[in-house]
């Protein structure tokens, strides 16, 4: 199971910043999300400033394809004490940081179920809210390359105002592919990742955004007036991997417990398994209301939103039940609650909601998603290509996320390292509940324990 002790990661400052630069995309004719990949040690001699300069150069070239990510959020005042927040793309820069952590080894990160706290130091823009980028003129995209004792950790932090997880990983995939091309580079037209679609999309009941109320005016004179910073509860994280065989067993069990007309997906079966286990770990009473919030992607579901759309194209959906319901009625019934939420996605209702939202603004605050240890929320997706991010010297060893939006009940799902149907999940809950989760035999039976 591994030890919780952070061997090799001790000391006041295990991560030391070597350089920080602002990178501007080259001339071209044409809340934040954050994640990082742990890569093996590069070949001898390919370390230090020259090595990192090559990675920075490929980052610069990727920005040429995704140039809005080098922009800035700006506040534009309007009449009537209102404002609008715009993404200004006039040659600003994204941030790129080089750091070293010679006392931290790959085994310190992947050798235990527990995620060591030093991992959070690998991420830039920690604890920055989405609105801070507009009020403090911060970059909307920041990357950091940290050289470890025997590996390299490459991460990105992206303001969720400018893109969702799909856009995030498309940029990451483009960046790694360009770097894989070597010193001679690769023609951006030959990059295999999907070309970003920069057309603005904001659905109106009958027409596109060109005749919709853009920019949307916010009903306050200063953006800071509506920024809320929630108090973070003490949480700890563990990283669990589920093999393809384990996932298939959960899926088969869930489908055997539901009607023949219902098809439970692999992801729904896993999420139901975790929802039930976390509820047991929280020791919630049977009558307690619990919920599971998850993101539903609109690409491929909503007319006009293409795979390459570079923006936010997800909606929040929620399944609710009593704790007794999900624990007593089994895995299949719990997975069915998630299945029904996804199946109920309706384009017409979404369009109506968006039209109403432009007239009756309503904002989602991360603090509202946590209901004191009774709600679960999942971000990311196992469909994102994480382990294909080979920068030229080997495939990633692992993936981890940073401290942003780490609530009691926040789960982050990734594709598993063996790919082919395996999945991994970062579970963030209260420390005492996390210890009970690890001791839960029903839950851990499906987990691949690190050696």
C-alpha cells in the first residue's frame, strides 16, 4: 500500500525556482484547470537550461496555434454601473517557469497511495481564482518544468474562463508533439492534434452568438465586488488506479443489477463504486442527502460545437439520493442514477438556460459544490490523452493535479497508465475519511496498489 512518509521530499524548500519567463507566441497568419505529467529522466547530458530552453521553444510554438491562451482577461466598464470581462489577444504572454527539486525522486511521488504535499509546489498560479486574472492582469496560461532527482515534472495551469479540460489537453498534446519533433521542429500544419476552432459560440434559441448580447454585462461596477473566496477545509489526497480488468468487473456487476434496457458505462460503474465508498468513509447517516456532480461535454452532443472548439463546452449535472439509497440498493442502482443524469441531457433545455442566463445572471461558486462532506464532484475525463504526451525521451510515468479547487469530495479522473480501458482517480477528502477509505476492503479490492 505504501507509506505516507515523504522520503526524499523533506526540507523547507524542496523545489527551487531557476527561472521564470513570459513567453509570447510568434507572429502567425492566422477557475483554472491544472494537471501535470511525471516523465522519466532524460538521456545523460539533456538537462539544465539548454534542455529546458528546448521545451520552452516548443511551448512558444504551441501558443502560435492556441494564441488566445497567451492573452489577458480585461475588465471593460459599461453604462449603468455594469462591466464586461473580455479576453484580449494583443500579443500578451503566457508564463513559463523552470524549477529544480533535486531531493525529490520519482518514487516519492508514485510509490505510495498518498500524494505528497511537495507535488503542489510543482504547479504555478496556486490558489489563484479565475477572476484574479482580470483584476491583477495575470496570465491565463502558465507552465512549469521541474527537474527532479531522476525525472521531470511538466505541468500547466489554465484559467477555466478561457477553456475546459478538452482544450487544456489538446494544447498539452500539441506541445509534446512539437517537442518530440526535435530541434528541427515540426510544421504546425502537420501536428496531429485537432486544430483549434476559435469561433465564438454562445447558443441562442434560434441563432448563433453574432446577434446575441455579447459582451454579457455583469451587474456590478467592480469585479472584485462579486469574488468569493471560500474557506478550505483540511483535506488529503490519494491516487488510485483501476486496471482495465477491474473496471470491466465493476461494469459487468453494475449492468447485472440494472434493467436490460439500461447500459451502464465503464466510467459510470467506477464513479458509482467510488461514490458509495466515499459515503461509507464519511460515515454519513442513511437519511443524509448526498449528491454527485459531474461534467457533461457538449462537443458531439450540441449542434455546431465541434471537437476542436476552444472554449468551455461542458455543463454541470447532478445526481442525488439518500446515503441509505446508494448503499442499500447496490452498485447497479447507484450507477443508474448517474446514467439517468447523463441520458437526460437535452440540447433544447440547455439552449433555453443559456438564453435565460444572459438576462438573469447566475454564478457557480466552488464553495457551493461542497456541502460539508456529503457531496462528490468529479472533474477531468478518462478520454483525455494523458499518457500520449511523450516529449521525446519516454512516455509519462504518472499524472497528478495541483491544489486548485481541492474540496472535501473532489475527485479527478484520468486515463490509467496501462491505457486500454484502465482509469485512475485522485480522491480528495478529509484526512480521517481518507484513512477509512483506504481500509475499506470492498473499495480497495478494485484498486491496483503501487509496489
